[in-house]
C-alpha cells in the first residue's frame, strides 16, 4: 500500500509536519497510540505519534523532531507527492479515557505531539485540561491548536544561548519544567498529571508531583525496534516487573517506573547515533549539500 505524502511543512526549528495517506491507521487510531514508519528501503524503523487524523478521508498527520539521521533524511529528501515505504499501526495502547477532573498535561519539547490528541480527548470528555509546553522558543509548536482544544495552554519558552549543546538545553529544560510545575501545583488543585518527553525531564517532574501525591501518567519513549513485543528493546521496569513500552504502554503509572534504569538505557546507543548522523552529513557535503 502506498503511503503518499499529501503535504509537508516546517513548523518550527527542527520540527517538520507531514500529512500522510494511511487509511488503515486513520480508521482505527486512538489518542495515545503510535505508528512505526520506515521511510526508505535501507532505513530504520522509527515510532511516531499521529497528531490528528480523518477517518473518512483516510489521512494522518505526523511531526518529526529532526535530531538523527532518519528524521534528517526525511526532512531533506521527502516532498509532497512522494511515498513513505511503510506505516505500521496503530500500535500501543490508547490513553485511558476517564473523567479525572482537573488535569495538567506537560510536554517537553516535541513531547507536545503526543500530548495533543490525549489532552484534546480528555477535554472533550469533560475534564478541565491545562497543557504546559516547556521548550526552547524557536521550537514552539501547535500553540493555536492547543488554545482551541483545551481550557488553558501555557508555553514556558526560553531562548537558546550561543555555545549551548544538548546538555545545556536539557538542563534549562528541566529547570524550567520543575519550577513551572511546582508553581502550578502549589497554587491549584489537580487530579491528574500527564507527562511526555525525555526521561530525565519526566523523572524531575515526577519528583515534584509525588510530593503532592497526585496520580501521574507518563508516556515513555525507550529504544524501540519492531514495536510488536518481539525484540525486547523497549523493555522498562514498572512495578518491579519487566514491561514492553510497545505492547504494554506507551503510557504507565509514573509511580511504578524505574526511572534511573530507563534513563540509562535511553542513552545506550547515543554514540552510534552520532556516528550515523556524521556519516550522513559528510555524504551531503560531498554532494554539495543535496541528496
């Protein structure tokens, strides 16, 4: 089945939006689920979250954070009218659809992609949803969409400083997220907290939330390969038991997650990911910047 790219645009720095024809996904996907995309015959499989979809017209929208070889290849080489090789899904379990009351949903950087369909659905169920986006200012996305979908949308943005790398950005991200979440919880009552984003940031937020004893639901993003429970790459320890984020998640009770193990495993392949990116960039340079 061809998965035609119906439209494509750059939303913000390193954030690319795709509208893809995928009728079998659009027909069944629920908030909280994801798909596995293989864009190229020799490419890797990556998990992405449908942001919006139309069941009648048969399309879904995806947003990629351009930070590795595959997402950069997609940004550089794919254009409207081209076809994605494979889109498998929907996969994973839908987010629980309950009337919690007052909800705080926090997305770190591109974590807002996963937050959007869940927060929108919770609001439509009658919950009072506040969404918080913590991110560098050049990477703010979906602001108007959130403002139209939930009770309140807050952007905690910060400027990028010259010489900052991912380490400095991560430190600022965590500092801002912790301060803003703490301020909200000190001044308002919430019945549920949702977090999506890098594991280190989610752990830092959890350490704040648990002081108030508020239930917390976290979407986890460990390393994922086949996404059907066969490879075991996405295993996480939850409640002292081994779980697979692909078939048991991606959402889990934050109070039961072994955060330290998850953080350690998430960075396991970082050196190889950097080498793959460097090799791809050298190839682009050798061809005059074009693929």
